[in-house]
C-alpha cells in the first residue's frame, strides 16, 4: 500500500482481499467472534498509510469487509479518530444471504453501483463485502466519469481493466510463462504493482509506477486476461464483457493500451458463493530412498491399508500418490528420494487423526528400508467446500451506507440478457478458413517433437471445482498453428488427468489465445484440497512441458 501511494500519482487505490478460500477463513473467524469476519490485514496496512492517502487525496476502495463490511467501516472510523485523520467512511452491504442448512457463508457477488454511490457522497474510504473483483474498478470509473448503468461498452472496458489489476503483480511479470526469456538483470525479484489509466470511453492503459520492478507488455497483460476466465462472454452484475473483442497494443515502455472492448446487458442472475465445512482431512508423506521405489511404495501402502481398519473405521476417502522425484545414482540423499503421499478425508475427525497417524508411525520399525516421513503426522484438520449457484438479482438488496449513515438502495439493472454461446467462435472448432495456416506452408510442414511451451504461453487457475487453462501464442504463425493443433482431444491427450472430464475450448482470436475450461478437476474447490495443486496454478505449466509435434519453422 505504501509503495502504491508513494510511487506516483493515483486517484483511487483498490485492494482485493477476497478469494473463495478467504470467505471460508473469515466464516470460521466469525464463529469465534461475531465482531470479526473482515480482513484484519487491511486495518494493519491502513494504520501505516491512512494519513498518507489523505494527504495525497487518494480514495481507497476495498472488499476487505468480507462478511462484515459494517464492522470494518466502524473499525476504520475508530482508527481515523485515534490517529486524527479526518476521513469519511462508507460501506456497501447486502451481499450476505440467509445461510442454507450446513453452510458457513453465503454471499452474492455484487457490482460496482454501491461503490459509485458512496464515492458520489464524498467517501474517502469505501469498504465492501463480496463484490466481483472487477467491481473495485467499475465503481470508481462510473463515479469519476458519470457513466450510466447502460453504458455497456465503457463499463466492459473497466471490467477488463479491473480483471487485469485484480491479481496484482501477475500483470507486471509475476508468474509469467516466458520469464526465462528475459535477461537475468531484468528478471525482477520484486515486481511492482500494476495500475490502470482509464479513459472516459472505457479504454485504458495498464502500466506501473516508474522505477518499480517487473515489466508490463502485451504478454503479461494477455496472461492475466486469460486467468480464471471461461467463455468469451465474461458475465458480471454490471455488464457482460466480451473478451473476444479486447484489443491490446504497446503504448510505450511498460505501457499496454486496452481498447475496443464491447459490452452487453448483464445476465438476470447473480452468482452466489457458498462455503461449508466438508469434513476432516489428514496427510502423511512417506520418503522412499534409493532402489526398489515401486516395491517400497507397494509394501507400505499394503501395510497401512491393513492397519486402518484395525485402528478404527477406514476413512471415507483414501488417496495415494507416488511422486517420482528420485534420480538414479544421485549425489545427494534428497535427490535419491521419492515421495509417497497419503491423503485421507472423512466427516468424522476421529477417523483421520490418531487412526491414520498411528497406523503410519507404528510401521516405523517394520516396513521398507529407510522408512521416514516428511513431518510428524498431525491430528487432522477441517477442510472446506465451495459451491457456486445463481439467484435472481431481485432477491438481493444492494445497499450503499453513505458517510452520514444514509442508506441508499442500489437499483437492479433495468435490462438484462441471458448468456449464450458465441456461434461464430463455437464454429471455429471445425472451420479451418477462420484462421488459415500460413500460405508459405505448402503441404505438410516438417515437424520436430518438442515442448509446447517453446511456442505457447499459458496461465491457469481455479473457479470452484473447475479449472481453466489459457494458452496464447506470441506470433501470428504460431497462433494459426496453435488454433488448429490444440483441439480438445489433443488437450486431453497432453493432460491425461482431464481425459474423463468435460473440457470446453473457447477461442479468442484477438488475443491469439485459446481458453480451456475443465469441469470437476478440483473436486469441491481449493479448500477441499483434493489435488497436489488444489488451485490448478501450475496446470498450464504442465501443459507447456508436454511434448508434441511442432512445425520446425516455429522453432
């Protein structure tokens, strides 16, 4: 926060604190103390920086209110009084919904209308609960330019800018597929945070404060645009942004212009995120060193499977995964070792704690040679489940609580439009004429087997139990090849874990990109931790590492 406030000019500083997993954490906090339920980190940051923001005339807009935006607004007022900083505080509420049976949290994703109302009323700090990540930008932009609720193209442009900003340094070179292409002195150890200069027509320039680390180019912006998205119609409570219309262009060093974004009326429904405690889990990681790794894994697995019923009831779910991190004739013990991961889950904590740790530890002197584990087995811990559902927008009261305490109800959209597939892009799957191969490639081009990542970047992420993998090319020829070569069937072949799951391919020609959505790969969401990589953060890098036949001219 201090870096953003001191690094250069800002009108509004936004802060996104709410991931799906965070809502579960805040729900557990609130069970312990009803006065909590908000991101306490924000208050600690604000204590150091509130006077600085006030001095520089920077408005602060944050969703750190989580499950208790009114409580956080009161805490900010108390902080302002204690530090003598005369700021006006407002908040947005109405996202919290009645809890269904067994739910820990239930929150609708609101748009930016309430934020805009608070800023119009003169708020210096606006605190919200669960709004869409992009609403932290659409709200301030609508206030600043006076946009109406049906200026869809302008609002869609702000949504795209907000999506680029929402994950911070992922837009300035963090987690970037082609980081190794940059010279060592330009591989930033600490990338700066991005900012967006938004124009009245909804276009924007993504950049960063001068002198901060990292870099901004069309590649870093493309990567973030593909992150955690699905179909080209990117729906939100303010507007449906058409990601297939986005155009990117360099605008100078560390500057990328976003333009031509088209918007449509939002859907008639709002997304609602539900979290609940799904049960209890435990984990033991056995280390297998040296020779006979497969046989050692089979022995200890059989022993544990025999011991579990004797220790009590076998957990409802038992998963084994052998990770071959070992190398032959290794020059360190760690490099000679593989990991066998046992994960158990059950509704009853008694079936994942001592029952599992005892079964593992009691084998220590009677199992495979070199027996040891990475850490002492624990008691087990609760895991969470995230579920998304949709309700009519009219069922939610979106309310702006202004600095003077007045409560203003934010109207629902007058016009809505149900989401539907974009037929022209769906037909792209089989229409070779849509993106023909280069005319210079007369006949079959000679190919070489090589990693896909030599010619394509990727970024992946989670949406509940689903995962997405956005893949893009950096040249027109590579894009034309990629569009033809990376079909759904080929994607499943390269990532066998997806073979039996529904996979949808979306095409974004303006970005030279494909976006794959894999349903159910992550089970019941990040908090349930069913995979080694529970948020699919590295799924795209696995895809880039897979070998396929690539035209030599591209290599």
